[in-house]
C-alpha cells in the first residue's frame, strides 16, 4: 500500500459517506484536503465501531485493538492508518486527539447517562472537540494554541447540535445525553416515551448553549487563511442553522429528526465561499 493509494482510499471513503463535511473539505488546497480526508476516514471508523453491529464486549475489543494500532503507525498496513501516519509526519496534528475520540466511543458503547453538563462537555470534547483540534493541526493557523482551544469549543457546539438533532432516535435506543441537572432545573424527567415536563424550555436552553459555544468557536476564523475560513465555515454553517432552528422551535427534535433542506445546504456553501473571499 503506497501513501498515495492510501490517501486515494480515504478520499473515496469520505466521498461515499455523503457527509456535508466532504464538501467543506474540498475547499482546501490538495495537501490539506487529503489530510482532512484521512482524519475523517479514521474518525468514521471509530464511530462505526461504536454505533455498528455487535455486542459491547466485541466493540470494546475492536476499539482497544485500534488504539494499539495507533501506537504503531510506523508499521501500519491498513490504508486508513497509512494515510494517517503520513498526516502525522507532515502536519502538527495531536495524535492524542484520536485516543480521546476512542475514549468517547467507549463511553457510547458502555451506555450514556450524564449527571452534569461538566460530564457531558468532557464527552463532547472527546468525540468532537478532538476533531476540531485535529483540523486546526492541518489548517496552519496564525496562533496554534489559541486556535486549538477554539477548535475544541467549535467541536462542542457541533456535538450539542448532533445530540439535539438525534434526540428522538437516541432516546429510543436508551442513550440519554442531556444531563440530569438540566432536566431537574426545568422540571423535566426521562420517561419510556421521551421527556416529561416542559421539554421546550429544556431544549431551547440546550440549543442556546450550543450557539454560545458556536459563537466562541467561530473566533477561529480570524486565525485562518481564506481557504481555511471557507472550509470551517462550511463545516460549521449547517450546525448553526440547525441550532437556531431548534432554539426557535424547541420541540422539533421530539417530533422528528431535524435536517437541512437541499437549498439550505447550498446556501451554507455559498456563504462559506463568500466568507473565504473577504
């Protein structure tokens, strides 16, 4: 497996996934673009293990094996790991962020139930803030330390968006991400059917919290070049629309899974290109 073939493989995985992230990554110059494809491919693998078929013990074993493979990247033969090894050699990406991502995946496998937002925030930083930190390592910001912290915050915002978007499905599958302290604050409780009490107040609060992290995280744009601005704007823009929609209509996630319409995705891309051109 050559390095070039490994990167081609990762690009194919990103394209086949049909994620909106793929379009955002295409806005980068070739070298940084292929690095992002490799990061996405490994992150996707970790997520697929946690959410895919199999019992908990099998999933945890596969995650442990992958963690061991990350510790021996120089001997990798798997195309995704070969590509990631090349990214680590060429860019100052924090390899520990992949281990954080595996920590978050293990939490999902074992079952989730958070007492406080501090616990949930730690989970968000593991599963999404880690991607923000890895992305910053590729984008060559003017202030790497500050950019890494902002990328981490941006990841928290996106993960809160994911949690609210997938709320109905997660509750049906026994995953309870919203912290109990927040439910108690608004007089809500989990039930077999969903959430009892004034759920609209709870969900509006969580959406606004996500928007707060988003606003802070987007300060990252001031530290990036034009192509980086366009990429990050495309990656985050859809989540901004999603969080604002839920803030305006908080019960929506309990009714159905909120998604962006095709014209909204096009608008996000157009706005991203404009931001990158300014």
